[in-house]
C-alpha cells in the first residue's frame, strides 16, 4: 500500500522547540526585571491607584525603559519561540491592587485584555474555589485538579504568580508545532484526523445564538500558519450533547496520541512559577498544563495566580472557524467569552 503523506509540511523554525533542549538553557527564555524596570512598574501602578483596570490601556502606563523590552518579547511570543518567563516583580507583602496594576501594565504591551468567562472577568484569578470538574459547568482553573495540556481562547495567555501551593501546582508547556512534527513523521494517518472538526464543550458558557459546544479542528492550516486549539477534557465532555458528532475509534486514538506527545518528557518543558514570576504564552503554537496541587489550609496562603487573556496586535491570521470560539477573527479584537449577561470588569478578588 502507498505510504500516507502528512497533511502538511513539517513546521520549521523556533516555534517547534524541544523541551529537553530548552531546559538546559533557561537563560534563553527567562528575563529578570532590573531595579530600574521594577521602579517604573511601581510608579506606573501608583499613578493609576484607585482607577478601574478595565478602563486602562497601554497609553495609561509610562514604561520608558521596560516598554521596548516588552515589545520585543511580544514579537518573540508571536513570531518566535512562543513563550517567555519574566521574573522579579515584587508581590509578597504588596496590596493586590498594586500587583494587579503592574501586571496589567505589562499585559497591555502584549495585547488587549479579553473576557475569560461568562462573568466578563478581564483579570482572571486562578484559585481553588472548592469546585470539581465532575460538574460539567465548572472549569478546571477553579479547582485543585490537574488541568491537562490545553490552549486558552485567545492569542496570548499571561499568568502572574502571587502565591504557591503547599505541594504541586507546577507549570508545564509544550510546543504543539513540535508535537505535530513528531506525529506527522510517525502517524500521519492520526495527524490527519486532527484536521477534522471536533465538538468541544463550552462548559455552560454559551454565547447568544450558539450551541453549548463548538466544532473546530485541533490543527488548522491557514495563510501559511499551522495553529492549534485544544482541550481534550472539553472535547471528551462534549460527548454529553446528543447532537454532537460521535467520536470514532480513530478520533480517540488520535487524541490519545496527542495527549501522550504533550506529556512526553523530551518534548515538554517544566517550570516552577515562584511569586513574582510572569509567563506569557502563544496559544496557537503552545499548550500549557498545571499539575494537581494540595493547598494551604489558611485562606491568606492559598495558591493564587492572576491571568490575562490577550488579543495581540500583529498576530497571525486565523481561519473563520475560530469565530465560533473567538467571536471574531479580527486581529487585535478577537478571543474571550461573551454571553448574554456578560459585564466586562477586572475584579481584584476571586469570585
């Protein structure tokens, strides 16, 4: 029988990185804030104290030294390796409004904040709310459970670590481009399955006029770019809807191989986010994961991260199928979750 060809050429360039190689050179993807840059951020936060972050954009924050550095980082995230780790923002013992404002100032250099849930949170709080994903309307970031490798519904996702768990909660990322290359070489038949639409659960956050799930391929080849969008957990829970396409044995085999590759110790990159660390990640070329964790019993010590979903100017074009999840494919104004009663705001506490 003739050999099965991969569905598209292999991905070349920096976005197809190998985790084991990058682990040996953390200095290439880690940036330490200088004293001057920290002073700029603290002054920028003080200048907007008492104002609603939801109404603030990049022009509201003067960052003469750090600003150009962040612009270069955004280019690296969008068109290079696909992620960066920024260290050194002082958060311990600081009011959350100051840490959030400094983080917001940095985030606006990467893109425009988008709603992360039906409540309209532009500033997200990754913290255990005592919930569990056994409830099909609960999202994993609200629990202590492992998140599993996935993408978020925006161009760039950012995390700021405020407090760590007593045990666990480590961050892992992997290049979905390197995963494609390996899958195309070894199982091109299964790689081809991932270019077909998969019904994916909205977890109860349903925009007006839409179904409770959306159909989209895991891999999308468009305008010269290979882009990935994935949540295996939500694809599988999408089967709860009677009118959703049933997953075939070949679909399940492809998804299982995709998960295995994401978890491959050679491909993935593990990192510990410490208080003051910020991770910015390109969803179209990277997946991210968080291990399960055991939290502190005291409320004031519980694991707590701030999150931003960002629509980035200068981002790649996306096929129209992304509009079912992103609302639009307009560069700089896409992504996020908008439902009937969504009100955009930036809460300073988990709700």
